[in-house]
């Protein structure tokens, strides 16, 4: 296990020099978890061509996935000797992460969709691993440009290989409403009818959203839906005149400005609307979090903003969910367990952030100059924005989440948002996401002491062939490849 190229780098690696496991063609997988066993077999069969039956009991399995009584929530142990590979974990999430590490210890050709030549070797040794932060996320803005379920499912497949465990879907904004709400049908019909640039837009049916939730859950990814309120609401205001102060609906918006829209804080219809939407979204979301946005409410007075948040945040708690908001929500009265998502990028302290920390919010770190995946890599990047600066893979990697905020902040983890004003296709998503998201995944998973750019860039370079085999495009960052 010297020079292994696992990303995120595991917490503890103990090589067994000279020991190598070779997966035999007649190998059997024995697993305490049917889902973990099936996932591993599904990942190995295409490239190896081996049958790899999965059984609950076997005297001498080649690979064993074992649930044990102790261990960290998402931790695992991986033991490789000449005759067997054993993954031990207390939870199925831990088994899943041990499987991801095992797949990265095998030759990169294991990621091919067709049978490749072996031998299917795994270097001997022991890995004991667990995450630094419990919240390791990515966000996909499906409002500025809409992406159908297939694109989102593929995005989940790729991010879960790097032990990302939350996907935040930005489901509503000025340009589009992207989740059908049965009690307010015009949101999908009219609010979902367009997107930035005037294209056809679209909207997840509730069945499609449920399919995304289920697919993500199989890969231990929890969906965090965001209904952005009270700003970023032109699509809803366009769909329903009665939500507007003067009863007149604004036209659909296909530009890229922000801050011009607001729900009408003094109108009761607003709260019936919000309650119905949050109720239906909560019912579709098994995860603990409902994100209610709160950013860039530049057309909402501070007094109205606070009054709105005082009425709406308790709705989330009453639905059995925990509030997440962009850090502008900080001054509003805190609901139990609230997470404030920090997206600042300036060195000076941000008053809203300080208010969130003072109220005891957990802080989800999304520093725009480090993890905003819609930022260009360099001036030459054909898509993306640059208001928070350029973000090379090294910029995304070379920082310590514990050193960003005042000492008493409670850091929940790290999330990398991909806003899609300039992102129109799956290829655009891949170009901006890879290789930076795997870098950010290591920031969120691995111990700071185990991380350094010089070693990371060598490990990361080895993933280029894997992405190519999987049809995942990426930016050939000259500092990496
Ligand atoms: N800020 C806006 C996003 C998006 C982004 C693009 C947040 C929280 C700029 N709000 O980031 O809607 O427009 O980089």
C-alpha cells in the first residue's frame, strides 16, 4: 500500500510490503449487507468478467464485507492479505466507503464497462479510516439551467465514489421552479417552463424526485432540497399573480441578475404557499434537512426578512426537519439544529456569519473563493463566472476548514456548490466539477495532517484514466496532469 492513489486519502495506512491480493476468477463475495455486496459485485463484474457471486455465508470468500459492533459512524477497516480482502464497519455506510477505497486500490481498468485483462491486484496492508467532517456535500443548481433525472443520477454516482454524502439540489430560483407541487400546479407548468437563455426548462415530477432520493440513498448520499426564500422567487411570482403585492405576475425571467425578487411578506397567501410547498417537499425528503435559502433578499427590507423567517423557520421544524439557510439567515431567530451555509469570500468578518455563530448555528463551509465550482479555473476556462476569483484545483484543495472561521464556530462540514448560469450541459457540469470536487472531498474527509498538495496532485492524476473510462469529462489542470 505504498504510493496508493486513494482519494480522499485514508486516515491511517499500514502497508504490508511484498503482500499482494489477486482476485481469483472463481472468487466469492461474502457480505453481511446484501446491498453493499450487490454494489461491490456490480462494480467489479463488468471489467473483470468474473461471476463474483454474493453470499451471506462462505468458508473462504475472496472478499468479505463484515458488520461489526464497534467503529465510527462512517468509518471502516480494510485488511488485505495474499488470500483475502476484508472490510469491517459498524454501519453499511462504512462498508460502502470501504468498498470505494477497495475499488481505488484495484487497477484503474476496473472502472471499464467492458471486460479487461487482469490480474486484479490489491496491495497488501491495513487501512483504518473515518471522516473528519460528517457533512461532505455538493450542490447542483437545477434552476438556472434544468438537468433531468438521468444527469442528476450520474452526478450522484460520481460524487459518491469520493465519499461525498450530501447532495443539495437548488430547486427554485428566479429563472425556474424545478419540483412539482401538487397543491400549486402552476409552479411546474408555468414556473418550470423556461431557464437562463430562454430554453425549455423543465421540472422534476414528484416521482422523478423520489427516484433521485432513492438512487442517492443506495450510495449513502442524502438529498437536501432547497426552496430559496424570500428572494430568488420570480418563477413562483410569475406562476401565481396572487403572490405578488399588486396581484400582477411579473414576466418569466431568463437573465442572470439576482436580488430583484421577493415574496410579499405582508400577504397571507405567501404563508399558505410556503407551508404547502415545504409540506410537500418534506414528505418527499427522508433526509433531516430542508434548505430555505435566504440569500440575496435585496428587495426585502431587513424588518420584513426577519418577520418572514420568524414565520417560516418554525414551519420546517414542525415538519420534523432541520433548517438550513445561506448565512444571511444568521440574524433571524435560530431554530434548533440550524445550519448556516457560509458562502462568503472576503477576509473581513461577515456580520450575518458572526450572528449565526453567536446564536450557536452549525456552519456549513462553502467559501466562494475555494469551493464555488462555477468559478473559472483560469481566465481561459470557456464557461463559469469569476466574481469570487479563479479556482484552480490547488486553490480548491489547499486550505484548512478549521482555520477559516473564528475559533468558536461549530463547523458541520464542507459543501461545493455548482451554480448553473453558464452551465447548460452534462459536459459543462463535468468540466467544472472534475478534478476540483474530488479535491474538496478530500478536504472534507481526510485529516489535515494527512494532506499536502505535492502528494495529492500525484494521487489525483491517477484518477484521470478512471474518469475517461467512466465517460466523465474533466479539466486537464496543468498543475495536476
Ligand atoms: N450568488 C447567488 C447564487 C448564484 C451565484 C453564482 C449564492 C448563495 C452567486 N447566491 O451563492 O444564486 O447566482 O456564483
